[in-house]
C-alpha cells in the first residue's frame, strides 16, 4: 500500500464488506445483514407485517449515513454502495425484500443520477416480484440549483430530517401514500448549505478528489466531494455561518414566531469545537429574527470521508413535522425518546426472490459466421479494455475531481474487474451477444455510480444488435457500436453537447459508419470509431455541462474534459488496437 494512503484500511477491494462487518459487530442489538448480495443492512426491530418499509441508501463514505439510521422507528434497511457510488439494483432489492411488510416500500435517497437509475431499476424489479416500491429523492441543497429548479437539487445533510420524518410516519402506521406525503412535507421544509475547507482523500488511492488551496473555501460543495459553486478566501466561523444561513432564511421565509430544527453537520475532519462555534452564530441569528429552535443536533451525521468542512441544515416545523421529529427511534447513530420493542409476531414474513428461468441456449448453426471478430477475439478485446482502464484509473479519477466527485477511474476499475471475473465464468461456447449480457450484468451489479447502469444498458443494447451473429463483420461491428451508444442514450437521456460520454460515443458511431460506407474493414471501422471518440472527448473541454453533477458548476465546468467521454476514448482505442 502506498504511503500516501494515510488510511486505516485493509484490502481496498473488500473495504465495504469490512465496513459492514464492523458496523454489525459494533451494533448487534440493532443491525443484521440479509440477502444474497451481503450489502443490505437490516434493523432487528424494524420491519414488521403491515408497516410501510423504509429503505434509505446511497454510497459509502458518508458514515453514519446511511446504515447508521437503520433501527426501530426510523429506517428498516439500507443497501450500501461503494465509496460515493449508488448501491446496485440487486443490493437495493435485498433491502426492499427485507423491509417489506406487505404495505409497500419507500426508498429514500439523495438526488444523484446513479441513485435515481439504480433505485428506479430496483423498483421495476420488485414490482415484477409483487412488491410495491416507490422512490423519494431528497433535494435540500440550495447551492446545487435555483429555487425554480428545486427538483434538480442534490440531497445532502437534509437527508437526516427527511429520513427521520418518513421513518416516524411509517412506524406510526401511516399508509404508503401518507408516508410519501410526510416525506414531501419534510423535504419542502428543509434547506442546507455547506462549505468545504479541504478535499477528501479517496481511501483506495490516497489522493484528494479535488484541489483546494490552503486558505480558501468552497461554498456549496456536494457530499461526494464535488466542487462547490463558489470559491473564495476562508472566513471566520461567524462569517461562514452568516454566509450559509442567509439563503436558508430567505428561502424558508423564516420570521418571528417560527419554530425550526437545526443540524450543524461535520463533514469528517471538522472538530466539535468548530461545529459548536457555527451553531452559536446560527442560534444568535435565528434568535434575532424571533425564530425558536425546537431542537438542535451538532456532530457528524452525513460526512464526506475526511473532508474538512461543515453544513447547516434547517427544517421549518409545523405541528405534524414536530410530532414526527420527536417520535422515538433507536438506531446506532440516532436515539430519540424511548422505543418499545415490537412483539415477535408482528415481524414481517420472510420473502424470497422468484427464481430466474432464462435460457441461454442458442442454435449456433443459425448464426451468421462471416467476419473477423470471433467470440474469442471479442473476449480479447474486453480484456484489453480492462487493462487500459486499470492503467488510466488515477488519471480518470483526477479528471473527475475537476468537475465531479473524483471516483470515475475507481468505478470503471471496479466494473472492469467484475467483467474479467464474469468472462472467466462464462461458458466457452458463449456468443458475442451472450458475452455482452454477462458484461452488462457485471457492470450493473458491481458499479453503483451512473457508469454502472449506463454501461449495462450499452452492452445489453449492443449485444441485442448482433444477436443473429456468431462473428462480427464490419457492418455488424458498426451495428454493435451503434447499439452501445443507443443503450447509453436511452438509459441516461443525455444528448450531444451535454458534456457526457455521449459526446464521445456519437462521434465514434458516425466515424465508424462513414468508414463502413467507404468500404472499410472491421479494423478500419474500429480505428475510425476510436479516432472519433478521441475527437469527441477532446471537444468536451470547451463545453458547459448540461447534465449530471457537473451541471451544478455552470461555467466552472468549461476547460475540463469530461471523464466519461475520456474513458470512452480509452475503451475504443484499446479495442481498435486489439483488432489491428
């Protein structure tokens, strides 16, 4: 392990498994693990028959969120993703099955692309298993979008209040519709502003996920370490509190006679001393306006690994929100009042997934065999792609740190390691279409970040485009590349010019089609696609982000190559070299 790590970890590949084992061993009175994936942490005294199941979740690295809020009276289960990455659909399904008591399940999570896609896919899969599930996204982060586009805002420390309210409403026996309405009321009444004084260090690499010079602060950063919307000289505790609280007060229209709950949250490396200084000024400002603080929480409730910084969250209370906030709960990270254990007979019935019955049999004799790219060559292409991603991991993460959360190289590495493992298990006579299905599954189950469902959809679509082929000729190869791009666009919804991987894939498809029309071979078409992807990736440097996390940066996103477009160029170049 490199000296730069400065982390008390074991094998980076088993980091989350070790985390789960540690949490369960520390809190055996609260937590257990259920499901096939081993990633669903479940409350011992939470799920019960007839109660709406509450599932909260997201990436790891935010401890005590999200598993820390699993327990009686709050969340029934939490699937844990990799560092700063959404849980996979299967991990979410495990949590959904564990939480289900026959009254429906409500998923609650922050408004991030990967989470939205993966939780949405889990909803669809649970519906096929007879379980009603709905998603609720938290959007408390003022800095991430203007008020007239509130639905685009991120969910950060305000998760704490929204989760608490939804958990209480469910524990009190409200219906799924009523619990969802309670979460909506909490979300509408909650606002957060944050400040970073340093970047966080990714435990797998020992490197910061963005650069922040000493003496400067980042206003409005995200909890995944995304850069904020404004950078300037670091101020005093009072200056920071004034800056964070002003837009909160304005949006919530706080004034004399209002009652609020306050959360002053540390991001991982901020001392309690500093947090109490922020609360002192927060309380002073609210008192001056005639606003009463019903209750305050000061400490680490939603962190960003070891980032130095803090956030201030305020929820404007009414009678119902106060009742739900004060409702008893007992979790590793939060205890309110005195909870009474539910009777054993109220515990929900065990539910298991229906067995898959899909057949992989294909009549090889009916497939088209012309073309230089055989299934064996395709396997070789995929292994070369994995090696190329591994070699570029740190550079891709550094690119992502400029406009994202700094983990793109890491998530792509995780995905391609899973691909290699899947290829080792795939039957020797598997067709290219079958191989694509296996690769899609590997990405979907290993990568919670948006790249996971995007590349899963890409390989599913690409494989479907050549399902009638054993080998790929130039025409079929171009169809496969086009299918890959179609899958990404259909799943993510990005268009040309949005500064995403689509801006590399579309030029790759167009270049390959042009070379095919000119009579190019498989090698010619793939080399042209690689050149197109390279040009497309380079062009993203001058684009303003139109989707994803980097959209929040506005003009600050200009001048940086999109990491997803860059990894696309890396993949296509590796494939082209393999076929040459």
